[in-house]
């Protein structure tokens, strides 16, 4: 029997009261009348009065529970349910056979959802603080450089032919860095909002990779990095925005060069047929990425401690742009890494 239902609760309480009355009746009658237990009418009176008390108690409890207590619970349950379902209108709710149980389940579920929302808001707030801090950090350096160069020129350096042109060039570079940061942020915003339209074409991903590797050859040589393309010996045709995929490959390969091993550094680019998609992987034997950083490498402005120590260059926007470009193609990118062994970035494109 489920005692949290109104009828069962009323029945239980009425039975307790009637039982208590019967015990008290027998004790009282036994004390007052010594031969009362031997008379039939004593038990008839006991039965009738106990039954009457049981019915009266049952009626009172049932009415009180149903009209005063359970009606309030129904309103609470109705309100919770309406809020969870996103309903503003008031609707008539039928009495549940397990109202208390339903309310408890709804409240527990609601509490769990609210806790999850609170945790999500905390993560978003932490992300917001990190983002603002990172933006400030990235903008601070070029702005301070510009301020320093301009102040020097205004303090007399403009007339000094040995430094004026050099300081103006440095100022121009800092301005270009600021412009590039803003352009990257604008590109990410367009990708996130879906405003950027992709020009989908059919192209050879291997040929595009060779082209990018040739453009980065001088930089790779400077960093003593050897780029190797595992050429499948035939065109590998994929579907996508060629210019955007060029940007993806350039960012990933450039990172492998920048953070590669300074002694016998290698960057290997491989292609794998995955039925409907082509998987392109860029593997290096560089610093590697800590496990706790792997889930954050695609965040805007995020740079690992090892990355910051290895080079002061880079804004931490490249991989974020890469991720958004591939998501706009409805494709994925993944990363796996081992400290001191190297890192592999892999992304997919639709095969044609």
C-alpha cells in the first residue's frame, strides 16, 4: 500500500485513531464495570462507536489532505511542470495517483537541471574572464609598443634620422598586428554566426598541401624542420571552400613548424580514406601538449604554457579559426599528443 496517497493516508490515520479509541474504551469499561467484558452489548457498543469514529476521522483526514494540503502540492507540481516545459498558460491538472512521488521526482530533476545550468554558467563566466584577460594581454603589447614609439618620435626622435624611419616601421608592424587580431576575431564571429558564406568546390587536397608546404619551406628550413608529404600517388579529391581549407592547412602546418623539435625536427602529412570522408593528419615530433590543455587548444587566445615559453609569436587564434572553418563545413578536427613525443592534428573533408 502506498501511504503517500490521500485515501491511504486518511485510512491509516483513521485506523490508528479508531484503534486507540477501542483500547481506551476497553480499559475504561473494564475499570468502571467489573463484568463488562462478559456482556455482548459491550462489544456491540465498542464496534459501533469505533466504526463511527473511524468513519468520522477518515472523512476529516481525507477532506483536509485533499482540499488543503494536496491542492497546494498540485499547484506546486503544476508550477514546476509548467516552468520546465516552458509554458506560461495555466492549465487544469488531473489528480495524480502518485502526486507526492511525482512532485519529489520533478523537484529532484529540476534541482539537477538547475545545478547543471549553474555549473554551465560558472564555466561560461570563467571562459569570459579568461577571454577578456587574453584579449587584454594580446592587445596590450602592440598598443604599448605603438605608444612607446610615438612618444619617442614626439620627444625629438622625429628629427633624428637614425631612428625616425625605423620607429615608424616598428609602429606600422604593431598596427598591422592589431589589425590582424581584429580581422581574426571578426572572421571567427562571422563563422560562429553563419554569416560567412563558403564557396564549395571540388579540389585535390594533396596538391593543395604540396603548394602550402612549398610556401612554408623557407620557414621550415629556418627552424630546421623537414616537411614530408606521404603522397598517395594519385589525386585525392575533396569538397570544400578551397581558400578556407588552405587557411586550415597553413595554420596547422605553421604550428607544427613553430613548435617543432629544434634538432631533427619533422612534420609529416598523411591522407587516409575514411569511406565518405578523407582524413588529413599533420604530425610533428615537437614539444607535445599536456593532457589538461588538449581540450582547450581550440579556444580563442588560448596558448599553452609550453607554447608561450617556446615562442612569443602567435595570438592563439589560429586553431580557433581552424575549428570554426571545419565546423562550417560540417566536419571535425581532433588532436592527440604526448609530451616530448609530438602532436597530431587530424581533420576530415567530404570525399568526392
